[in-house]
């Protein structure tokens, strides 16, 4: 798949009877580009899509608006455009946050916790599809943040992942990306296990910069034209 191609099979929606609530399902549809950046949203259409009443949909829309995933334009609602400048700024912010995560994880993480996290990573090499690999990448960084034992860092990492998640979905199935990410994640865990905090922080920074560079290429001017042709709203702002 070329850098300007979004994965064709995002995670399946769960059934209304047994699946997550309206907020979780609508959020997942936005983050995995099932609902495209810039797409107009109708409460009536969402009722049919989610199989639920309008009240939980309205509550979900309010939460998603607060997260910046939905925006109001007059009386209408749209999925927020994919803003390249904001995503790149989120990657810059991520370097500082995950550096702090690495230092605190070196202090607090137990060998058993690190081993369990390695098991999560290894699952991605056992025939995981793009959707599963996408989740593994998010799980790794959230689980690592929890090993810092700092709730504020966990919240910051959660927010960062939300800001970059749609961009990650565009590039998550690029050739060789899985093996490279697995190797880099595993190296980070080894450094944390050895209590080499500065090296672990540097490894996390280089990992994030590598993803940022892939993203910049995936959203290059040529690639953005292809994305826009498929209805993905990508904008530049200073």
C-alpha cells in the first residue's frame, strides 16, 4: 500500500445490542476514518448507523466536540478536518511527555509488567491485521504511560493519541512499519528494564520522530491530493 492510501478495512462496528456505547462507537468511527474528516453529521443518519436513540447520540456528539473531533459550523456538525500542523505539534509535545514517562517507568515498572507489555507487542507479529496492529500500537503507549504511576501523564498520552490517531490510521499499514515499530518498542522496554532512563527517553523520542517523518511523507502535497480525492479533508494552518 502506498503512503497516500488509507487502510480499506477499519475495525468493524460492534452490534448495537452488545457493542460499546454510542460515544465509543462514534469515536472509533471517526478515529479510524470510517467517518471522514470534514464529513457532515446528521443525528437522524447516526440513529440508523448506531441503532440507538437520539439522546445518547447527542450526548456523544457533545463529548466528541469537547475532544475536538467534531466541530460546529452554524447549525450543522462536521467531523473535524485533519489539520497537519496540529498533528505535527502533537508529535512535538509527545516527545516531552513520553520522555517523562520513560524516566518514571524506570523507577516504578516491575519485571512482570514489562513482560506482559512485551506479550502485547509480540501479538502483533502473529498475523495481526491492520486494525489489530493499530490497537496494539495505541495499547503499548497507554500501558507504558500507566507504568509511570502518574495519572497526569496518562491523561496527556491519551490526549496525544487522540490527536494523532486518524493520521496513524492512514499510515499504519505502510510496508515494514510493523516490524520497525515492534523492534523499536521492544528496545524501549529493554532499556526501561535495565533502568537506563535517559536512553529509554531518547529511544521514545526517536521512535516518535520516525513516525512523524512517515506522516509528513504520507501527507505530502502529492499524497494529500489523493486523500482529498477520496473525501478526506486535510488542511494546512499556521
